[in-house]
């Protein structure tokens, strides 16, 4: 065999080196292509769902990760909300149940998501190595076949946490490299994710008022339909019939609290072919009630936790652990599909649970539908309470007329209670906020053609007044001052109690100079005539701050400027009017 010459050896080495460099370059090109595709996915995302789908696809490529949850902050509720979830195949049927699941940042301090978010650090739990886990936690992890999990906080900017990603494995410990890969995915997405969340929050704020008005209209229309019902069973019948017709469910039932149990009151079907199912429900729940205990079944859980429960397709979760009562109850339905439980409340107290079930097909229940059902269940609670009251009264024609008028008056009074201050009879702080926001939106629609003014006033030395004359005299003074402020305002002005001894006046079509004139008139009228209290004539004065709305100014800043002017008036000697800085 001929031996290679030195030149041939050098040539062969060079070929090997070039092949190595070529492979390295190809890998780099593949990385560039993947990164480019990733950036395209991010830039093409038209909203938060698309962005979360793209992030989920990247997390799903991390070897060893069997499931994940992406939770984002809801600052208004102080909770983390599950916005994206991916579970192993055996749990696919309940993925939608976890969507919108909330983790309280205040009460659920032991949850790994909350710990990671609050401490702004990664949390890794290897189940078989962590000796700090309670028996309850171990049992829960084993039930879901979790071998290990990790939670990584999502940062937007300046180390501002906006959510968490929980990943878990069913076969191995979560390694540092796995956590690093997930963290790397987040680095690509966090900036766009933060921006999208900010945009969504602005859109949500804009839509919330429209949504509230729309739901209020539905609520009032529903009140009109059942306001004349005087028997509880009629309330159940009409209410459940409407729920079945409106949302496409086939079965509805109402459970109400009696002593320490939830007892079936009525079961209703949308079609005669389901009468046997209704009969089966009545027979089963004539012997069985739910205890007021979150572990006694889904109905009891909805009651105890004051929250709705939505299961998209019950048939896909029948194999999972559940209470014996639920197992037997679902057997009555034979083919239960979509299942929705919503608590029935009277004021702030939960008194029962409405159950809606489909038997023929899965129903796509929208978030807006759930929100309206929640609202209607509050009305159901009030209607039940009213009907129970009516049932104690002898059914006579004249008395029915009186009770109907009483009910109409209660609706008016409830509306006034929601918007009026009981002592001064002025609009309350909540109404002030809504009305000022509405006036600002009106100002924007008119492109600044109309002015908008604001006056905030405060009774001078009111604490000393209370200490000297007592709180009853203080209430008399508050009522008298509020009357004078209201009388000195224009017909179009909106006078509200701001809180304590403070009042606020919204001045439509009024610039800052006009607001100053109105404020000075109020100040003069208050000071001009003493207030009579138990035979004593007591002079009361007020300090006022006024401001004119500036284009594109936030409502909070508008109020803050007027409030700063009031503070300046008080610091400058009180019993005076000051104008806010531009």
C-alpha cells in the first residue's frame, strides 16, 4: 500500500477542516433561520392569543417539558390569570377548565406561581427531592403525575414582572438547561408581550363602559319580564326557561342553601324527550344533598368559592377523580357535555347555584356569556327573595297592585342608592367618576369645541367643628353646605359628594375662568349666612380649587390638578378659591 505524501495529508486535513467549518456554518445558518422565523411569528401576531400561541410553540420544543401554563397579571384584581395552557394528551379534555384560572397574589402565597411572581425569581420543585412539600401538595402533584416543575417569571422592562410560565415534566427532574431554554424563549417574547398587555388593558378600559351599559340594558329588560312574578317556583320556571333558550343548553337546575346543605329546588329541560332525565334528577336529589364543603362536589365548590365553573366537555373528564355525588349525579344525564355552574347571590351573599348542562353537543360558552349569566344570577337571587316575600302575603288583587308598585319603587331606590349619597342626597363618588369619564369622552368626540371645568371644595376646619359641636351637628352642616353648593351650581352642572367633607362639581361647557366664577359664587353663598344648629348661628366657610380640562389629559391628572388647587387654597389661609396650574 502506498503511503500518502505530506502534501496529500495536508490536503486531507484541510478538507476535514473545511467540512467542519461548513457544518458549523450550516448550524449557524439554521439558528439564524429559526431566529428569523421566530421574530416573524412575533411580528405577525395580531393580538395576545396569537402571541401566546407562538410562545407556547417555542416552550413546547424544549425537550422534557410535558405541559405548561402561561399566567399573566391582572393588576386590577391582584391575581395571576392563566391565559394559555397545554396539558398531556390524557388531560386534554380539561385544558379549557384551567383557562382564566386565577391565582391570588394576596391569599395564595404558597403557590409556586405566586412565589415566583412576588419574589421575581425562578422556582424549581423536584417532587421526590423536596422535603418541604406538605402531604397535601405531594398528593396533588402525584394525582397529576407531575415529577418536577419550574416557574419562571416574565419580565417586561425595569424588572417589572408581568406574569409567569410554569413548565412541568412527568418523567424527569427539571434541569437548569431546561429552565434556561424556557427563559431564552421568554427573552424573545417579553417585550412584545408587555406592550400587547398594555394595549389590551387600554382596550379593556375603553370597552368596559360599553359592556357595562349593554349588560345593564339586558338586566333591566329581564327585570321587566319577571317583576310581576310572586311565586318562587314561577321565578325558577321563567328564569331557567330563558337560560335554556338563550344559551342552547338542554337542562337547567337550581340548588339553594337550606341549613348547611345545597338542596335541589327545580330541574327543567328544554325538550320533552329529556323528561326522563328530569325525573332521574328529581329522584336522585330527593335523597342526596350537597354539604357546604368545597370537596363535596363541583356544585358545592362553586358555592363555597363564589365562582363559576365551566367544563367544556364532561365526557372527556369522566375518568378523572371526582366526588361520589358528582359521579352518581352525572350518570343520570348519560351523555353530559358542556357543564356550567354559576353562584346565585343576594347582595354579597351566595345563596345557591344555577346549573346549566348540554346533553347533545358541546356548547362554546363565551366569556361575555359567562359575565351576563353571573349578572343574571344576582338578579335571580333578588327575585327569589322578593318572591318568598310575596308568598307570605295573601294573594289579593289590591295587595298585588301595592306590591308591584313597591317593587317598582325599590328598583328606583336601588338605582338611587347606587348613585346617590344618603346623607347629602348628592351624587356619590362612584357616579362622579363615571360621569366625569363620560364628559371627557364627550369632550374628545367634540374635538375640544366645548370646555369642561371641575371644582373641588372642602369645608374649612371641619374636624374642629365635629369636635366642638358633635357629629350630629356635623351632619347638619354637611347637608346644609351640600344644599347651598347645589343651589349655587348651574342646572347642567353635576354636584357630587367627593368624600367626608369634600364636594366636587363637574361643569360642562365651562372653561377655567367660568369655573372660578362658579367657585367664588359657592364660597360667597356658604359664608354669607350662618348655619342654625340648636339655636346657635355658626359661620361655616369652604376652600375651593378649580381646573379646566386640557386636551388628551388623563382623568386622574385632571382631578389631581383641581385637588392641588384646593390644597393650595387651604394652605393659603382657607375660605378662598385657587386655580390649578396648566
